[in-house]
């Protein structure tokens, strides 16, 4: 069962749910960007510069959080996103490498 913030446990992370989350090009780019950042990097949702409204941005990060790809924490009046790198690598070895290698652009 996901925690109070909607983060699933590693063993609850489902491959089909992750693929659905990554099917959107903007969400894919967020994960690819976080995967190339240093370990433990946290970024505000707005810092990705996605060309969408605030409510749509919230939706995209909710999908990423619900799939288990990111962890979100509140810092002051900002919500920060952090890649769950160790959980992803443990559950789906090599997935992050594939995401980065197949990045658009």
C-alpha cells in the first residue's frame, strides 16, 4: 500500500504502471533529466520548464509519484521531486540506462 504521500513501496512498483507513466514525452524527459543528475538530486517541479498549466504539471508529477519513479517532498512552499534511483535499479535493473540512452533529441 502506498504511503500517505502516494509513494508505493519498491515491491509494489509495477512495470506496466511505470511504462504508462513514461509514455508521455514530458514525463519521460523529467525522468531522463533526473537520471542524468547526481545521486540524490532534488528539483522543484516548476524547474523542469514544462509548457503546461500548473494543474497539468501537478497531474504529471502525481503520475510519476504514483508509479514509484519519483519521491516528492515538501520544502517550504515548494514541492521537490527526487528520482527513486536505488528502488528502480533494484526492481528493474537497467531501466534508467535505457531511458537515458533512448532520450529524444
